[in-house]
C-alpha cells in the first residue's frame, strides 16, 4: 500500500495489525497455509491468513488471483493444478429475497459438504502456500478487500492510532467491511458526540465494548445459528486489554489472544534498523523446549542453520524441540556459555553476533536475516515440508489452529454482513496434528538434523534416524531370534 493508505502509520505497525487479526483467525500470524473444514461452518472450506470461505465466493476469487499473479509468477505446476479446481470451488453470488436465497442454499449445500471432505484440495492449497506468488496474492487480497476499507473508515472518523485501525480491520474480517459503518451512529450516541480525533480513544473503547455486547446479544437471540459467537469474545477483549495498557501504537510485543507477537515473527527484514537482532536481548526473554509455535523459535532455528549447528537443508518450523535444544547446547559450548539448552538474553545476543559475522563473510546472504527469514524452504513438489524442531509437531502446513471467526466476515452485502449464517471454529488441541507423508531422503527430513560436533559442524546422522530402516532392523532381529530358537529346539530333540 502507499504511504497515504498507511494513514501515516509505520509499515511495522500495519504489519502488526495484520498479525493480530491473523493470530485471531489461525492461532498465529502469517499462517498462509492454514485451512479449516468444520462441518457446521456455513462458509464451508476456508483458507489463508484470514480464512477466505468457499460459499462466500472469496475462496474462488483468491485462487483465481493466484493463478493470474504476475510478480512473481506462480509456480506453473501449482497454478495448473489450481486452475483445474476453480470450477469446483466457484459459487454464484448470494442473491437477495427469501425464495432466491433458499434456492441458492439448496444449490450450494451439496458442494459445500463435498469440499469439506476434499483431501486433494486441502493438500493442494497448503502446498501452494510455499509459493511466494500465493503469499503475495493473499496479502494483496486481504489488503484490498478488508484492510484498505478499514483504514478509510478510520481516516473518515479522524482517527490516527494503530489500535483504532486494528479494531476496524478486525470488524471487517470478522463481520464484513460494512459492520463499522452500520453501527457507528449507535456508538456516537453512546459517546455523546460523533467520532473525531479529539475523542478517538474514548470512542474506540466504547466501540469495542458495544461490539462485544452485540456479539453476546446476537448469540443469545439465535443460539443455534450464532451461539458460537460467544467463543470469539477474545477478540474485543484483546483490544480492550491493549487500550487499558495504553498501547495505542501497537508496540511489540503484543498479546493477541493466546499468541504473543514479537519482533522475531515473520515480518519483513527491512522493517527493522537491524534486520538480524531486531530487538535487544533483554526483550527476547527466555526460550526452551515447547510444543507451541513461537516466532522466536523460528528465528533461533534459522540462525542455527546459518551457523551450521542445524542441517541447512532442514525446514525450520518454529517449534522448539529436542533437536533445536541439542543444537543450542552445542552453540553454547563452543561460545563458552553455560550449556543450558535454553536461549536467554546472553545466548541470543551471542547468536546475533555470530550470524552477523557469518553474513558478512557470505555476501550473497548479507541483504537478509539468517536463511532469509521470510523465505520458505523449497521441499519437493507435492510433499509438505518437514519440521526441524520436533517430529511430534508434524507438518507445519497441517497445524491445527485455534482461531474462531464468524461467517459474516465473507458477507457479499457489506451493509448487513452479520446476516450471514453460521460461524467458523476450530477446537483447541493439545498439540499440532501430525500428517503422515512419504519418507524422504535423510538429508531432507527432520530426522536428518545432525547433532553438531564441538567444532560446530554436523556429525553424520545415525542410521536409526530413518524410521523405516530402524523398523527393518528390528523386524530382522526378531526373525533371527525366532529362527535360532526353532533351530535349537529341533536339534536338541533329534
């Protein structure tokens, strides 16, 4: 977007606004591969950082935009496969009029149900998220349809704060771009004056509270249809907490429901004066073993890959697993630091220093952070990338998210988006879902992340790191024991 579109906000503030709403939708920001297929969701199959839905027509629009993207051009194989599926995801715009709507719903429902079971489409769009063209297409799609209108609404009210724009953007994503305009007069009445620059903070707080009460009222009026909206109250609660903390400029870190957004999340490198360090070690906190995705863990993994304490061909997944801990211990030992396996402020600062030295020695990487922090590793086509942090984390593209959104977000009639039926929700889980994929070559799997030697180089992975090889050896051993016992028994009875 242009500087005018930014409303005078810094690029990092705009990206943080996007990250907050992304965390609402997908449990973490910048989750381009996220899909949801809840059977009770009237929107049907949904996809992307802010979850475009099938029945709204937005899934078709996004996928078509990806196929037509020009800078960069989409992967030809992926684009060809997506084009073949466009007809399957197309739905005509929802009409007005009770009879016409009933006919439309009868027409769309069988296709909605069919796509919820369509594993091929799910796998395809998740793989497409590896393509930079898809990421660009998603960013442009959500910016044009939701973020720009939200900024325009804030500007019309005379608002200038980043939090105000975030509130407007969330309303647009959650209940449609028209919700703000449909309800601003009610908030004016509550505040006792029209929205203006002079009463921005008071008006926005009143708006958040009004919207929270509206979600509850909507759910109580029709529990069967909208009851699930009560599960989305964390959205206005997040904004109320930010307002209470007077973080109107959205200075990182920012807590968005269950996820804490930090400078080490997937923000562009040039949004920071120092693209490697990003923030002082004191702000990094302490990081250790965890099954949850964390932007700091992604940064640590990519830094360790740059320094060859983790296999450069492995895919960082943002989950601090056993292999990451082992690599951190090896790094600490080489640096003369306590071998804790945790990244604290001292380890973080030492890691940044060594990465900067490595980048200075390798001019081809000097323009970016370790591993080019926004660049996704290129796995073989048709295969989901492996995680380098822990096998239990499974495939990043299939991570089960906790976000909940209302179907009104995809309304085709901006003036009354809340009239759209249904809601989208994914149930919380203890850990990400693990997807079974073909066993790749050792150098590409998470098991191939070798344990570094004292010199910082990778040691040769053990043969037991290949699950199929280990299984074969085990079966062979058991058969040998059985045959030996049989032979011994036979010879003693001869």
